């Protein structure tokens, strides 16, 4: 069972909202998944964070062999950069 960390699209036509999920590689884009590990709202207002990811769960799934897609990898990288800045405040 090959696992991928990828985005599922939700929301309406011109207001996309994404969930970052761990799913089997052969599952449909918005189909069956194993676990939701975060969210991404590309149209978020300034008061609401654009990316919310459970980095501990992402690290776990990567350690057991899940491979993130290119987009998921870039969002994980962005979330890792934002976490230390918030921890220091």
C-alpha cells in the first residue's frame, strides 16, 4: 500500500479550500483517505492562518513511507518556517 500526502479540494467553484490528507496513491483525489493532517485556505483573510498542518503527524507518516506531492511538500516547508516564529513570540 503506497501512501501519499496530498490535497483534497473542497469549497465552492470560486472559493477553494483544501484538506491535506494521507491517502493511498491509487485512491481518487477527493476519495478515501487515511487521516486528515491539515488544511490550506488560499483565500484566507489576514486574521485567519492560510496553512494549518499537524507537523508531528506529517513527520510520522513520512517516517513510515508516505511521500508528499510537490504542492504538499511546499506547504509543509512553509508551515515549518512559520512555527518557530510563533514559538518565539
